[in-house]
């Protein structure tokens, strides 16, 4: 996907969000207030040295954003999906932003729009995209985000344009660990916890240095609290990423997100799409293709992305696949919590692979004897220690 510079200066003034200019629903109550009254949602970590439980998103007029995108010109278009189009724009402050214009006939309605404004206004973390503001003029619904110059993870994994540089192993592990940290924040540090519900490669955006940030929170749901084990909701999400129990019953848990993350991690490792109808019948569904291979460690190298050209640490590949295998277990209680996934992937990301000094294929799967600190870094994930070669044979 091309990322084409555009510019435009608005002479209109941005308005800080206040009760007067917030969008109102048909009951006369501010929609954001209505949502907020149903939740004590708050975050305990911010990306800018301090947070607030007040909605700080700015409001923009439609004219502001039309000027910023040069009237939504085609050469400012960054991408298009089921929810609408995303444009590159420049605000009157000269800040470059991404502007998502929701399709009035698309998949995302007013409720999803309001959920996303609320979520991204109250949740702040270095691995969540920053919402700058929104527009709710008439029937226009637009969201203004910080601009991610490197596009999405999907662009880098699945765009095979000639001359496009492929992601190396170190970058892939960095992105995986960062995305897991964003999910950990939603699950463990937001109160009540938030179930993302739409984790996929196209929703992981990349800042400078391939710093990943989760985006698109329109489908996010508040997680179960107290003695509740799940929340029941209509099934939403993307085919290939939805956890099987959620797809069948509509019962949503934090482990549903862990499954989706496992699919993303498999995409990062293998370079394959979650669903690819261009492949042979037995290979179209990534998880279904991978499960038999998880049982035979000797086939692990066959799962590595061919574009890596063997430039990866075999032990790192083995450990990353072990994490992915546990995340996509069919039974949700067998999947690890995301905090343990973060611990394991942070360790893997810290082990820098240098193809000039390390032979990717010569180490085979030699017995692993890491220092004590490394053993501590790899926590026990659902009864399987990633650094114990014999116990990892249990992975299905």
C-alpha cells in the first residue's frame, strides 16, 4: 500500500470536547456520557506520563477534516475496509494524522463509533494507537488518529510487491511482543478489563522503528467482572481469527483474544494468511494447517516464512511456535493468560539474531541450557515449560 504525502491547512478552530458539542442520542443524553455511565473504565498506565479518566478527544467539524485531506482526495487514501476509508491528512497545527471516514452503509454504526471514542479516550498505553479526535457532524462519523508511517503489519507480511523489503526475524519478534503488551494492558490493567475482539494483522499499526500499536476498537467489549466467567454477545470479528468457542456460543472471554493473538503470531512466523483461499484445500485455514505440524518438532522449520531465507534462530523459532500452539488450543482453559505470553515473547525479542555471526541452520535443536535468568523469563505456560524439550512434546 502506498503512503502518499498530502497536505491541507484548516482555518477552522478545533473545539475541545464539552457537553455542549458532544453528540447526543435520541434520548437527549450525551452518547459518550451514556456509555461512560455504564462503565468505570480506567487505565493505570499512560503513554505520556500521566492519564485522566476524562474524555480528552477533540471534536472537529467535517469541514476541518475535508480541508485536512484536500476534500478526501484519492491520492490521500491510505486504505479501505468494511468500516470505511482511511485518509492521510494534515491538521491546522501541521500535524499529520490518519482520518477514518466511516461508511454510512458499512459495518460500523453509531454504537461502534461511540465505543471506539470512549475506549481510546480513556485507555492510554504505548502499544495502543492514540485517538486525537472525532467528527460527528450530522450523519458524518470520522475518527482522527495519530499517523502510523509504516502502515499495518498486514502490509509487511502479505504484500509481495517486487522490491518490498521483508521483515527480518528480530523485527517480527519485536512486533509480536509489543502487540502482546497492548493486549496485556487491556486485559490486566484496564478496570474493568477490555476484550479487544478484533485482533488481526491489519489492526496492528506500525510506528517508526516498527513499534506496534493496536487500533480499531469499535468491537471492543468490557470483560466479565466478579463471579462472571464470560460475557454473551453476538458474534463479531474476522473469520479465521475468532476463537472456536466464541464463534459457536457467543460467549466471549479474555481467552478469546488470546486465541486471536495466537493466529497473528502464526502469521508472523509463517508469513501465511489466517485464511487464504488461493492455497490447496488443506492449507487454506492457517490454524488447521499448523496443528498437525505442531506434533512433530522436526517439521517446525517447514513452518518458517520462506522469505526469511533461513535467517532465524532455530531455537527461537521452536519457542515462538510453542507459544503460538498454546494460544490456539481449542479449549480456552488450556490457553495461557496474555501476561505469560508477554513474558515469553519479551524474552524472545531480547535475543537478537545476527545472521553474520550465527548460522541459522547449524544449531539444529540442541539441548537448551540457558542461564537461570532465562529460565525464570520463560514461565510455565499451562503446564508446558517452553525451554523443556521433553515437555513441549505435549503440545498439540
